[in-house]
């Protein structure tokens, strides 16, 4: 059993109005040192697989088939023995 | 002419679409549940209605796009049947790849619910033949994720092939930043696929299709379809 933690974020160049709003509010609060804000989504999954490379293959496939929309999103994941 | 209205978990525009087909157009219409399937020859027009299907979980339209009924919708689209996606239905068509691009959250980060003006950019589709090119019409818009996005190449292709069907504008027809509440690229409100038989749009024509509602600007989308199907042009025209 492996735990996979998937991070999904917008591709560069895709406008994310939320991050702009968050950055503006941070600036209102006095956080002038913040130059960039990115938003995204996070999923944690438990995968039954015989070894880590097969767990990675499953994780890649499910990211591409469902969790992300390749038109606007990129993903990465970390994987560890559960 | 036979119409289908697909019902996903959470669809809310299904009743309005059914009503327009049955009581305004006087056509045969059936609901099809998202766990069911159908054959391409079963229907001439398939409507994917609005309303946050499957709670908009994951991404708007993402879960609905992977439901059983969508395999039938794809088959029907390949068989040149007409497919109309309204609001969330448009998002489902994008997620399933029947139309190019994706949607992002509206530029104002809010659920937008009001009438908008759109310009008919392409009257040469089965859905818009009864409009004039450049005609300004008013339709209700109700969405949080209506901000259409596609990469530069895709947009270039949509423009070159005249696949942008509706675009947001002001009352006089000017495409301005203010007249586009979603922030969509090129003020896009609706696009059609390269074959011309799949239309997706964010505004709701089924909510402005009868006098009782004070606006009939959306009715001609449905009437155009009737003319296309029953006028003997259902095959071979793109």
C-alpha cells in the first residue's frame, strides 16, 4: 500500500483570478514582500500496488484521466509507503 | 424530431429544457439519466442542461464527463446528431473533449446571475440559422465558472474557422471588458465544434424562450434546430 499526495496547479500563462485577489488582500494586510501567489488543489490517495513503480504508473494514469484537466492544469505527486 | 435531456446528479436546467422541447416546440422529448445509455439513432437533439452536476466537485463538469451516458453522447456526436450544452452542459462538453478549451472561475470570483448581451458571430450553424450575423440578443447568464480559456493556437483556430458562435458585448454590440462578466478570452460566450453539430454556450437560451418570461431571444436556437432537422438538412451539412 502506498500513499500518493497529488498537487495540481494551473499551467503558467493561465489566468487565476483567485491568486490575484489573495495577493491583493495580503498586500492590504501589510505583506508587501509577497511577489507571487499560486493556488491549486491537493489530493491524498492510498493505492494498492505491488511496488512503487506500479503505484507511480497508476497515479500518473488517474491524474491524466480524471484529477487534472490538461488544458489548464499541471500536476506532480509524491509517493511513500503507507 | 426526438429530443433528449440528460439528467446528471445536480442538474437544475433539465426541467426548463424539457419544457421548451415539449411545450414550446411541441416535440417528443425524454429525460435520460446519467447512468443510462442510448443509441445514436434514438435522438436528433441531445441537450446537456445547466446546473452544477455532481456538485461541481473536482472541476465543473469533470465527473459528469466521465459518466456512462457521455459515452452515448460522444457516439451520437460522431454520428452527426446535434448536441447542445448549456452552462454546466458546456463545461461537460469541454471536459469530455467534444469542444476545445476549458473554463476557469469568473474574473470577479463570484457567481454571476443576470441578463447579458451577446452578439451572434456565426449564423451558419444548425443552432443559429434563424439569427442574423451580428445580431445582438439578450440571455440570462448564471455561473461561477464561465471564464472560457484555451491556448493561443486553439483560439487562433476557432477564429480562423469561424467557430466562435456567441460573444459577450454591450447593448450596442461593442465587445468591451465590462460587457463580459466572466473574463473569457475574446469575450467568448459559445463555440461550436469543427463539424458544426456540437454547440456549447454559457448563457441560458431555455430561460428566454417564451413570452411569459418576458424575453424570447433564446427561442430561435431551438427553432433553428427544428428547421435543420425537419427541413431535411439533418445529414451532410456542417
